[in-house]
């Protein structure tokens, strides 16, 4: 440390001591600032990042309501849209459409078929005149039990799990790989 003499401090000792105190105070203030910033930022980052540890869900794979049993009394397939809450890291969107299915009666049993074409994923419709399901994209036709009758679809329409309780029909909605012969759920 260089001691700078002056008229009222001929040896320069006072100036050196003042300078050292100033440096010490500056360093202490800096350390205090860093500590304060860390104490605020740390918990904030943990709080903001917390939702990322949870998977986003869309209701797929759960049983969701398809309608009352009285909706499915006729012979013709009934197309139903299926809704569930979509939850991601920070948002919950109430009742988003997750897909559609056909519900039809086979004797005493109700059956649900996905409306997604197994060929390349277009939407399948019911042709009441022909009494068949068909996909307009590449002209695949399916019988009422879902089997392929003609066209490029590599497999029949995918059957979905259906449950009935307290006069309500629910369907476990799932998507399956397209363009393959086997029914493989997309996880
Ligand atoms: S997507 Fe349905 S026939 Fe091609």
C-alpha cells in the first residue's frame, strides 16, 4: 500500500487507513448483496420449476363420460365426442375434446370403436346408406364390428374399453399407432 503524505497527514498513514476501511466496506456490501439475491432467487426458481416435475395429462387413458345409456338404444352407431381436463405444468384447461368414438349395440352389449382410421389417422365416419364405417382419405371401408372390408387400412377399427355404471356410459380413450397391423397404444 502506498502512503501518500499531505499537509495534515505528513506520513500518509491516515489516508491509507481510510482507504483500507473503504475497501473493506465495499467488499462487505458486495457480499451482503450476493447473499440477499441468492436468498430471494433460490426459492423463487424452486417455486417456478416445481410444476415441471409433474407430467402433463390430457385425460387420455382414463374413463371419460360418453353419455347416458338411453343415448345408445338404437342399432345404428352413435358418434360421441369425449372430453377431459387437460393439465400441464402451469395450466388446467377444463373439458378439452380429446377424441371421438362410435358406440353401438351388439345384442345386450355396448361396444366402443375409435373413430381414428388405423391407416394414417384420418377421421372415420358412419355411412348410414351402406351401413358401414368409411374413411374418405384413402377409401377404407369397415364393417359394423370394425373389421376392414376394403382399402389400405392395415387393421380394423380399434376397440376401446367401455364401462356402464348408474346409467352412464364411460369410455377409456386411447390412441394407437397408425400404419401397423397390430394394435399398439401410444403412450
Ligand atoms: S387414413 Fe383412412 S384410409 Fe388412409
